[in-house]
C-alpha cells in the first residue's frame, strides 16, 4: 500500500524539516502572544472572572480538531451552554491540522485559538513556537503523563491501542494471549492494521526487544498476512462488517462506542498495551485568547466528565476509568518526531507493502 502525499507521517516529518524556517511578523505576533501569556498566567478567582468576561466579549472560540464530530459536538455544546460563547470548529485529520497550523503561522495568519489533536502533531506545533504554555489550574488533577515538561500542550484523553474482533466470526476463547499467538495458521487472511501506527509498533517492539519484536511481526506477516487500512474509524467499521475479523491497532474508545450501539465487536489488549495521548494546545497568537484559555480549562475539568461518558479515557484522576488502572506503555511523541523516519521505514517494510 502506498501512502498519499498528505499521509500523517509525511506531514509530521515535513513539519520537523521546517522547524526554524519561518519568520513571523515580530511586532504583530509579539502583541497577541504577550496578551495570551499574560492571561495564561492568571490564577484563582481572578482567572475565572477575567477569562469568562473576556470570552463573552470575544463571543467565539475557533477550534481545529481531529476528534470525531459527535464527540467534539458534545464538548462544544456544553461549553456554549455554560458560557454563551460560540465554538467554531474546523475538523480534519491530525496531519491536515498540523499542515494548516504551520502554513498559517508562516503566513502570519492567526485563525486558530485551540488545536485539539494527536500528541505528535501538537509536539511539532510546540517546537514551531505556535503554542502557549499552559498554566491551567486543572493540571494538578491530571496523570503525570498528560503534562509534557514544556506544558505547551496538555493531554486530555488517551487513545489506547487495542485489538478488536468481530464477535460473530471470532470466538472469545480463541483470542490470542500474546502477539506470538498470531503465528497460528488459523489467523491467515484475518488480520489488519491501520496504515500510520508506527508509534504503536515502535513502543511495542522496543518493549519486546527491538530485534526480536521486529522479527516476530515479519514472521506474522509472512505466515498469515496482515492487510493495511487507512483510518482507525474505517478499520473499526471493517471489523464490525466482518471484512476484517481481527484488527490489531484499534482505538478502544471507538470499539466501545460501537459495541454499546449494538455492533458485533469487542476489544482486548495484548502486552504491551500502548497509549497515545491526545490533547489540546492554545495558540500563542490566539485571536480570541480569553475564550481559548477558557475552553482549555473547560476540557480539562468538566470536559473530562463528558469524555468519560463517551467512552474515552480521560487524563483526569477525578474521572475514574478501569483502563486508567491498566499497565500502559505511553507512546512518546519525541520518538515519532526524532526517530520517525526509522520507524516509518520499519513499519512499511513489515506491513505496508505486504497488505
């Protein structure tokens, strides 16, 4: 399978290559950045008062997100109802959010208030100096892995990579207990992965022992074949339809949502269970800085409850989840950025040209 020019990994790598290559209009950018930084530093009742009053005057918050439409709508509707501030949402894939954010930054155009997407893309935006350091009072309520040292994006939820199966085609008692069990010939022609999950592979095989892990997945593909599908939602739908009896890199929340809606699907985890943080970051030059910071605070507090009810895994310790208690291996966005070419190449060698 060949990837399009706008594949997630290509856009991330293009963003890395562009680091330091742009020069913002210093005077204009500095003014808006200073205001955002000043507001971000506010604490306590003064923070709540000034952000709420300022957001109502601004009347709008512009959000670039890769969250599914119904899920982001649940968040923004609650935000609008509470504060009377309209949420303008532009939804696309994480790679296109990154691309648009970088292009607008280089053009000295500031249209996004909040970027809400995968951690590797947010990390590129941070390195490009697009994001503002967070001082949200909610940070003390989050798991430590939700807060990178620079605090320029904050994880709001975890996408946990799990296996998913069609319950009409695969019996629970036949499920593999380890990745090595996928060498069994009964899985021939039944397996699939998503096209861009090289960070899942990196964390998985490094936990196994890199050389040993890579050899195992190559053997699985050689013996039983693994098809490659673009998009986690597409792959989930193919599992539900039965076209893919067993998918190896599904987000647990999507399968849980489909299961609760009556689809013949379920999920299980294999060791190591890899979690990819998703989060939000406020734009350093946000056109509506009060509303931007208010929305970030909202998603990190009341929004965590909303996400939990929608089967996401929130990063707040105040929103309990059984999956928060699982032993998790966190995908490090720096691995995707600094060693991305290596792992993308390995992923392609193992899967993409075998699908």
